[in-house]
């Protein structure tokens, strides 16, 4: 016995750390029990809803059963042109996001680098940011109609200021020591901006990207629900209008799925590209 | 041959009251010499190093390099910073190649040079790592490799080993003297560690604080390689400590309330 334990402790550290993974297996077992429980709970909830709707104890305009929701998908796809509306909503969100990102970061860089511009334009930006965006949507409808550009502009408005202020904050966070290093190597002003200042601001800009990725979809849908001719928000409105609750739930599920995919894409982008160094 | 000539230099930071960081400094630094600026914090030793590196300009007097006044950062000068100051978003290799990248040298060539200097400082195979994956001592080695990569005539080192533990520090000091003896590149080294100064220097310039002035210059003509704990080295240290205490009493008396 004592021999074994002596052998155990005298093993090189590397061998032991290699085995650590195998010893961790009880945790995996625990984990899968956890998963099983979660699946069971989800199944119970779905079954209860199914029963409540099928038995008629909850009216069908309030709630749709899981099978009804599943059955709504082919209808949405083939009769109501779901993919076209999905395409419209995603393009609005994406274009608005891209505009907010490029213009927001550009404004932020300009204001972060030129203190005078910041002092002069800062109050205007803060004032514009303070306007609750939803209150000017009717005005925007007057200016831009209820079509594509109206949505893109609203998505842009929802995102622009966050990019501006996060970029400024990121630039402020630049480490004085890194600037010194660059200057000691005789870096030009442009090189200091591209090699030191912008990379320093990336984590802060990425935080805005993460926030906005979720926000731009919400903004596009919101604008569509208020006034639109097409898009998922428009489909939602129409489904609610004819008390097609199953379709409403199916649309909500679709939008949720898109939101989840977006978040994981952003995570991947952050881990593999922009903040790779933080994850190694 | 004189490399740096510092002639009656003052450095004053504006404010109310203005802060006199350096007052009437005159000093010449010879080619190939290992000179150490020693002193308590606030004595202006780092400021003087920044004047040499061209990162700052003197308020009065002149600092010249090879007889020409220093007007800004210069490719002949390699600076090693306190706590390495590596760029966290770049790999170690890219960090070491940073100076070369700024001067427009192609990716392949600067990669080769970077790897060469990583080998030299004992970081072979760490090029793909990021700074936060390395220990403090390794980061500082990378900082030295970065300064060496542009093949400067002079290394200016600002408390480079201040942030590493004592054992690592001793090892880094030995490695640095080894590197220095290879090609006798001039080194100006700032520290507040008496033992470090005595172990490394050909000449120690002791500064007194507020305002920063040159107090005493010690010539260290002990043979190399030096052995830590060597009696002559300890004698020198003890002499420096005595002077340091004298400096402290002096400045305390000067700043005492009347």
C-alpha cells in the first residue's frame, strides 16, 4: 500500500496533469444527469401545454400547442413567404448595424483623437443620444416612408451612439506605456493610431458589437411592428391580426433562433479573430 | 570616445509650483560603458533616461549624441521599459519585431530577426505565445529582445527588472552582463537597487532628489565576471549605502519645516 502511494507521488507532474482529465469523469456524469433533468423539465412543460390546449382548458387564441406551432411552419414558409420576410428583416438589421458600426467607430476615432472636436461636438452628441429613439419613429415615417430605408435608419440610430461612445472610451484606455514604446521606436502619428490606439480600443468596440448584435434585430423588428410593408415584424402583426396564435409562436421561435445564432457568431468572431489573444 | 554629452541640463515641469525634476546635470557617457543611474524615487533618473532617448526635451542645457543634439527618438537607441510594456494583443514574436515593423521591414525578414533575438535572450519557441502567458521575467527578456532587434548602438534601460522577483532578477542581471560582454554595446541602466547597480556597473551615478542632481559618481573597476557576495563588491555597496544615507539626511534637513 505504502509502496503504491510512494509511486503515486513520485510520478512526474506532467503525467499527473494528463490524467487529470480522466479523473474529472465523475463530474461529467453529474453534468449529464443535470442535462437529463433539464430535458425532462422542458418535456413536462411542453406536454402540459399540449394537454391544456388540446383539452380546450386554454383557448386557442391565447396559447398554441407545440404540435400546432410545428404545423404552422410549413404554412409560414410556403404560403406566407417566410424566407422573403426573414431576408428583409435581416438585411435591415445588418445594413443598419454596418452603418452604425462604420460611422460610429469613425466618429469615435475622430473625437477620441482630436480633443478639440470632442469638446465642441460632445454636447451635441450627448443631447442627440438622450432623445428616446422611439419617440421620433413617427417623424421618421413622415420623412422616409414605411419601407426599407425607414427600418435601416432606425436600426442605425439604435446603434450609432453606443459605437461612438465605446470607441471614445476605448481610445481613452490606451496605455501610456504602449504609446511610449511606439514613440521610442520612432513611430509616425499614423502608425501610433493604427498600431497602438486602435488595437487598444478593440475590446471596448467589441463590447459594443456584442450589445448591438442583439439590439439591431430588436430595432428592426420594433420598427416593422410600428409601421411596415414587409419583414418578420410585419408577419407578426398580420398573424396577431387574424388571431393565428400558432404562427405568432412559430415566428417568435424563429426570431429567437436567429438571435441565438447571432450571439454565437459574435462569440466565435471574438474568440477567433478580434480578441484571440484574450482566450489563449 | 564620448557617446552622450549632457551639458548643464535642467528639466522643469510647468505647474504651480513648477516641479524641478533635474537641475544642472552635466555628465558624459563613454562608448561601450555600462553606466548605472542610481537613486531614490523622485530623483529624476528616469527623466534623464528619457532625455537621452529623445522622448523628452530638456528645459535648459543640451543633450547630444555623437556630438549632435538629440531632437527625438533615434534608431541608434533601444529602450527597455519598466515591466516590459509589451503589447498584449500581439504575440511575443510580433512584439519583438515591433520596431522593425514600424520601419517597414517585411514580415518574413522581421520574423527571422525576432526569432534570432528570442534565441539570444533564452525564449526559443515562445514566439507564438501572448505576453500574458509568460512570467514576468520572460516578459522582460522579450522586452530586451525587442530593444535589441533594431540593433541599436545603445541600450537605455529604465528599471527593467523592478517588477520581477529577486531570484529571477539576479539571473536576468547575469544574462544581461553576458549579452553586454558579447559586443560591448553601451548600456545606460536606471535602478534604485544598490546591489544591482554594484553588480552591473562600470560607473554608478548617484542622484539626490528634489531637485534631481548628480550627487556622487562611483567608478567600479572590479573584474568581470563578478561574483555575487564578493567582498570588494560588498565594500562598494556599503560605501554607496553610506552615501545614500547622507543624501537622505541632507534632503530631510533641506525640506524640514523651519
